[in-house]
C-alpha cells in the first residue's frame, strides 16, 4: 500500500507501508510462535482458574517445555508470588480511585 505524505516544505513524499502484520519485522517474529499443527493444543487461559493446582501444574509443564531451567521449588515460589500480584495491584488502584472521589 502506498501512502502519500506532505512534508513541511510542501513537497509530497511517498512511503510504502506493509499490508499485513506478517510483512513487518514484528509480524515475522510473531510467526515463529504460530501453531503449525506440530504442537499439542495448549490449555487456554479460560480453561483453568489462575492459582489452582491444575493451573500451576499446567504452567510448570509449559515452563519446562519452553526450556525453563529453574528447579521446581524456586519456580513454585515465583508462581505463587505472581498469582497474588494482580489482586494487590487492583486493590491499590481501587484505593487510590476511592481517595479521588
């Protein structure tokens, strides 16, 4: 897709913009992660409740499948800490919002 721009001095400039995200460096990088049918179906975020034992088990498996190098005990502590962060941040935002009202 060709786009025309007008510069500050009034001259026209043309630029060729990509038509699809796959035509950009970011799009090409993202395509490395596209499922081409060789992987098993990943569990989606809607399938498991974050913080549940099944969710933790699935995320540990994904971590290992993606080349994770931590031992389970360390990874587990990080997982548990990360599962509390969203709730704490939402509480902080709500508290601040209530102070403004």
